[in-house]
C-alpha cells in the first residue's frame, strides 16, 4: 500500500490495482461509502483489475473536522498526485456525494477549483443528490453506552448496521451467510484492509447530518454534456431510497439507468439492496461497468 501526506498532515493510503494497464486503459476510481475502504470493493475491484487500473483506500487523521468538501478536496489532492489526465469514477453511497462534489468544484461559490484531469464516465450508485427526507431510510446510528464494549457487543451493533445494507431474502440465503459472516468482524477489528476505527459513531452522525442537508441546486445543469453518467440503484435499498436514484436521473437528464435484461452489460432485475456489488455473479457487474466505460455519446438536450 502507498501513502501520500496531505497539507494538513493527514495520510491517505491507496493501492493501484491493475497497474500494468496504466497507459493503455483509463483508470477507474472507486469511492466507497461512509467508513468503507478498498477491501469492501474486493469482490468487484479484483475483477476489474484484470482489464483496467483502479485505486482506493485511505487513512484518517483528525476526524473531528471531516466534512464532505474536505473529503472531496482530499480526493482531488490524491488524483493530482497520481497525475492521471483522464479517468472514470464510481461513487457509492457517500462516495457518490463526494463524486458529485468533486465535479462541482469548478463552480464552487468561494473556492472555484478547476479539475486538472478529464472525467469521462461517472457511475453514481446507491447515492443521492438532495436531502434525505424519508425517516425510514438512512444510516442507523446506535447509541453506545459510555463504557468499553465487549467484542460481542461491538459485533451486535455492527450486525444491525450491516444487515441494513442487504435485504431479508439475501440475508436468509445460506449461500450468502459465509460472505456476511466473514465481512462482519472487519466492521469492528480493522482487519479488512485497516478499517479506520477513528471513524466513530459521532463522526458518522455528523457526516450523515451533512449529507442530510445537501444542496446541489442548480449545479447538475452546469456539468459538461460529454461526461457519461450511469445510475445504479436497487429497489430494495433500505439506506438510500430508490427515489433518490430517480432524482439523479431527473437532475442529469442525459444520465442512464442500469439496463435490465439478460443481455451482456445488463442486470436481471433491480432486486438488490444498498451493497449492490454483493448481488449477482461478479461478472454481471464487471460487464455492466465495462460496457458503460466503452460507451461514448454526446447528450442532446
């Protein structure tokens, strides 16, 4: 794993998978959700790394000052450091919010910042572009007692949050039990590629409140029409409701929803939860992404 030090002293850890493809195939940047790291993408990223370079991962420094804009500018710093001139982005959940904020930096009211690279394709997955107004959805923040928790208590809290990322049918399928049970301990131990334990409940709550006050009004219409957009959003998403995906399609009229069908580059249905990349055979998502990244068209509105 490589590291780059930010101007404020924080360190970003990252790994470039499929580096042998650099210079031949444009890289894709995977931006995860709240508190997630590159290991969470492992099932998908390993597949994509066979055909193109990509990157992910980070470590936190002073987390009490985290904001969506700060996380976005940290990402910009890293991409500038890598000196990639053309790239694609896949933003998941909070990562989708960060992706949009990155694209809006040139139009920032106080600190307009041009991007020193060209973004050609953007996947916005399980994410939102405005305030989350439905109380049935969102990240569950469970109050913890003011005492050290046992390992079992930590697991119980983590299980409640992680189960929300799937749907009851997926959770009840014995074929998914080993995957879920292997993932669960990493939520508290940091075993899964150094999950940042300092990304605690308070920080999660503060960032969720920021996301819940989103105001990207008037910004999507400023985006270049030659950036391709694909929206992936499951009908069974219990964290970010499906109507949020529809709202993105309305804000970006030239964006496309993921295709439904049996053809290559399509999904059989939209019966998947928040962690969309854990559903179906990984080759399905590989083909969806590769077909999209190969597409080029100019939006006519």
